[in-house]
């Protein structure tokens, strides 16, 4: 046990450092021993300054930590470290050089060294080819000057440092000059050195022959806009569906595609990913669908084909949303889809074309009006005679009407099928003639709409058998305004959680008292029979009884008789 309590302080510097900070006077002897050890290592180091010396690094940090406890003994210690760095900083081993600098920073924080001498040394060390060291020195210089001017500005020290930095800007080492300029710019930005002298010193950087220094000086005077905070759109944000709804509602064909395209990419990257739930992916695809329906040019071909691959996703909601997006581009521009996703060509898809940005397509006819008949021209000879014959007919009985058969009463889908064989130029000419020769009624527009809907399902000429035409019932047309249902539409009802299922079960339960078997006792307070008591007894109490022991040893005939008696008894009680 005595070996554990031996004095290990000469070799255990952290323990000695802890004890000295608690009671410096009691450990003066041990401190002086380490200080002599440090001096001997310094002498060895001076002969070989390019060699690493781990013992010297540990002793330097130890003395820097306890320097405030022995001010008289360590009065020359800061100056000695400064001289070592000034004389050998170019050949020093990087780790040892960093240790010396950290020790001096520690002494500066304890106010054991003047800022002028230390900052001057650090500006000299900026010439070293050590990026980590330069970064450490830059941080300390800015922090130290800020702390010096925290309570009140020290103009005398500031003037001295500004003069030194003006000299550093003209230094032959461009790295040291650039860092000195960065220090002054940072101090000006923090409103520490905001006087005219600082600006005048920075002005000299605009005439530097070094490109980096010249650019830094110009940026200071031209200013630099702060980077705006990048706000992304995520599926977990509050009321994110309303944001998507507003984005879709605000887009239209005259919005530049380069403005909508980043929105679509953000939604695709943050919503339509396999790491999200099926509901979030569905909302993302629905939002993209509504955006591109109003601004088709904002969708790229690669992104569209990637989103179309979700038609084989395991979640049904995602599958249906992806199919809706595919169907949208079958109508807008089928050529952007993969060949297998374009579907069977129809007349509608053949005519589909996405207009360029700002392009307007003004037609002199109503598309689909070729299904109507051109109004017959009235003979020029029947000008006034026709009106007289009409007035003479007023004496007839007004209650009777004559139904005149018009060819327009035919099924419009059949007419549309007949018009498919007509060339496209002739159909356009007929549509223009119909549009200019008669006034169209609501029934006419309904017939035109039905014919246009028939184009969407009827195959293009020469593409095989025609599909079955759509029904003539008019579908509900969605207005221009979107609703949240368009963004949040889920084709499959989500699974209910445990609380919802439990609440549904409790709400659907009926009063059990109506289905409980009534007691057969005349007197509810009467005692139970021995047979009923046996049923409630513990099996451990009953397993040694005669009935239980002989029950398993019964013959087949006995079991048959017992089963027959039980069935007869059950039938009797029904």
C-alpha cells in the first residue's frame, strides 16, 4: 500500500498544476523543480530548434497555467517564449509552435503580457505556412482587440495597431497582408474600429498589385448583400397544404417557368421521397400536378419521368396521384412521357401542344363546331313575301306546333365518328363556316363539348379499333379556384389508429343487459347448489375427487351414454 502513496508529483504535471492552484506556497519547491527542468529543455531546444520536444511542450503549458501563482519567478517567461517564436518560427515543428502560441494566448488572457508586444508577434507569425495557426491567430487578434475596446476605446493602443497594420498591408508576403486586411474589415464591421483612419488604411488595399487584396478592398467599399435565409418547404410544417394551395393558385401561363421550376423541385425533393409517408408523397404529387396544369413549361422531362415511375409504388394513394399526373401530360404533351406511359393515341393527344411562353393562339372558329350544320341561306327572292306569308299564318291555331326534323337532332357522337374521315383542314373550314353563319345556343355548346370529349377516347385514324365513346352526360367541371381537397385528395381511406377504433367500437355497442340470460332462481338471495359450487371450485381441490379420477378411465360405452344423456338434457331445456 505504501507504493500507492509515493510522491508522483515530479512526473504528474496535471496533478501538480491542480495542487498549485489550490495552495501555491505549499508546492513552491515542486514548482521550482519543474521550472529548472523547463530551462534545461530550452537550452537543448536552442541547439536543435527543428526537432519535436514533447517534454518542452508539456512544461510550457504547465508554466502558462500556473503563471499567475508565481509572478516573480515567471517574470521572464513570456518574453522568453516570444523570443523563441521570433527567432525560430520558420523552422519550429508545427505542433510545438502552436503550443507556444496557445501558451502566450493563455498568458494574455490572464493579463500577464502586454497586447502590443503579443499582437505584433502574431502579425509576424502570419507569414508562416500553417493554415490552422493563421486561423487561430486571426481569431485571437479580433477577439483581443474587441475585449480591449469593450468598456471604452483605447485610442493609444488602437493607433499603434493601426500603424502596424498599415505596414503589414505593404508586406511582401501576400498572405499576411490579406489577413491583416481581413482583421481591419472585421473590426470595422463589428463597429470597433469605425474611424476614418481605418477606412483610409483599407483604401490602400484598392491599389494593391495582389488580386485577392484588391478584390477584398473593393468588396468592402461596394458592399455585400447578406445571404438570405433559405426557407425550405417540408412536410411537417404547419398548414403546409395551404401554402401549396396558394402556390398552385398563384401560378398561371404568364408566370416565367424559371420561377415555378425551383418550387416544383423543392416539393419533389422534400415531399416525393421514399423516406416520407404515403400521405406526404401524395400531397406532393398532387401539388406538382396542380402547378404544372397552370404552368406546363415549368416541368422538365427528366423530373416528369421520375415522378411517373411512382405509378408502381406500394401505396395506392401515391399510385393514383402518379397516374393522375401521367394522364394530365397525356393531354398536355404526351411526348414528354416515356413511350410506355403515353397510352393509346387519340385525336385529342394528336392535337395536344404546349404553347411557348407568352404565345397566344387566337382561332377564328370554335373547335368542335364542325359537328353542327351550317344554316341554310334564305332565297333572295323571298324578302317581303316571306314576311307576309308568316303574318297570314297568325290566323291559324296557335296551340298546335309542327315538329320539324333537323339533322342536328342526331346523336352527336355518331356525327363525330363520321367527321373523323374528313381531313383536318376541311373540318377547320367547316367549323369556321358554322361559327360565322349561326348563333350558337346552350344546346349547341353542349353538343360541341360532347364531341370534344369523344375525341379524348376515340383512337386516332389508323391506330386500330376505336374505343367506346364517352357517355353524353355532362361531367362536373371544376372551376378556376382550387380547394384543399385537390391537394389533400387520398384515394384510399387511411387506417384508423387504436383510439379511433376503440371509440367506434364503444359507440356501436348496445346495452348488454338485454342479452344476459335471466337467473332461474325464484329467490335471488337463495344459496347455490353443490353442483354450482363444484363448477367454481379450484381444480387443485377437485382433481383428487372420485369423479375426476374415474372420468378418464371410463369405457367407450360409458362415454357414449354420458353424451346421449347430455344431449337429451340440453334438448329438454330448449
